[in-house]
C-alpha cells in the first residue's frame, strides 16, 4: 500500500457547548491539534479561550459536544484523570503553591509519575528552566513574576504530557521575559511536547504557532495557517494593532 494511513489528531474538539448557569459561553466550537504542533487560540478578553482550555482539561463539563484525546472520548473526565492520560494545563495566573519551595511545587506537578521517575522529570524541567535549578530551595512566593511563570510551566511539564495547554503564559511579563518564555515554548515543542496555547499577545503566539484559531464571543471566527493569519488584514486590525 503506497497510501499513507491518515493519522487521527492528538486532540479533536467537536461542536463544544459550555454554559455558566444560563450564560452560553462556548457556542459549538470545533478544533483539532495534531501531534507535534503548536496551535494557538487568539481573541479578545472574554472570547471564551480560557473556558475552552478548562473544559478540555476536565475542570468544566460541556453541555454538548465531544472531546477526543488520543482517539478516546474524554469529555467530562475529571481533571486529575486527564493528567494520567497525558494532558496538562498551565493555568492563567500561574496558581503556584506560594508557601512551598520550587522543588516541592515541581514534585506536586509530577504526582502522576512513578516516584522513581520524579528526579528524571525534574532534571528535564531544569534543562528548560535553569533558573529554577538555581532557585530550587527558594519559597515560590518570593520568586519574580517571570520565575513564577517558569515554575508554573515547569510544574505542568513534570507529568511528561503528550499535550500541554498554556493559558496566557506572557501575562504581566516585561517584553524581554515574554521573548524568553516563547523561546522556551518552542524548545519544549521541539523536544516532543505538543502545545495548545491561549495568548493575548497575538503577535508572539502567531509567530511560534503552526496553526491558529481566532475566537470571538464563544465561537471560532477564523482558522488556518498561523503565518497566513498573521498577514490577514482583519486579524492585523483586530489583534496586531496594525
């Protein structure tokens, strides 16, 4: 057989509807992420990007629609079970354990791994984030904003996810740190982690992504190759300030 077998997407979201009480937050979105990609969701505040990630991660239950991860239907599966299945979420606002050390935060992120693999996972994280190695025994709440973001990402990486979802990783960071964070995202992807990225900084997100979806008021209004969307007049006016 000369024809290649069509691979299933690593993640396939189909006709997803999510409500907060009577508020219809996500209105029938469909998206997919293939193994090895960086896919980004861009859009204005309140468009539903974080709600989408939280629903995929199992923190919210959809009213309707399906979520397939590695070919298995997982909508409604609890968030901790999704980690065991190979998915992790680095949440908006970092949400690190402020009173714990950097090392203990990372150990918490590795709860799904066998104990004998924790050190190996930690060394892998330190490879991406040498600053965390230097701060290993420091209390997490005393880290700078950039270091706390690195810790949140490192904690999500500890479970060795097939798919890592990042929610606003550049929020509140100085431009030089934003560049550093995005460089690390690319490095993690090149080392084998598939990434679904939600990001207000559309310019940076589109510059590192393979494909992109534009969200507006709970719906996907555009999708396509990230480089093409970066050159689209409507996207440039709405999200790139040009």
